């Protein structure tokens, strides 16, 4: 059975919004809200950009740039990170197995 969307209230740059969100997605949405709110707050603090609309556009451009830099290989490689984590887990499992033999 699909989860039902609920309306929740969020706040970005002091403005409140009501958004539909499924229960299983609430935590991820709140992380995204915090990230966007932080980016917009940083831009507002500089004092170089006036108006909420302009701040929102600049934040969107900055976030898109970060995303595309990561996606296009100029940044974080998620596949490589997963492989390294798997290798570390295997080493930990082997070390723990040695410890189990001691007891």
C-alpha cells in the first residue's frame, strides 16, 4: 500500500510554506529545506543580492552548480566511495573474526 501524502509546514528564509510530503520522505525533505534555507541565508548575509526572489535564484544556481560538478566527475564519486566502504567492511569483518577466535 502506498504511503499517503500529508501536508507539512516548512520555513525558508523566514517565509512559511505548506507542502505535501509522504511520511517516508519527511526526513529527506527536512534536510533539503535546511540546506536550501542555509544557502539562501548565506547569500542574504553578503548583502550583495536584494529581494527574496533573487536570493532564491542565486541559491538555486549555486545548488545546481554543486550538483552538476559532483555529477560530472569534478567532485565526489559515489561508486568509488561505495567500493572503498565495502573494502573497509571486509577488513573489519576479518579483524573481528580473528578476535572471536581468541574467546
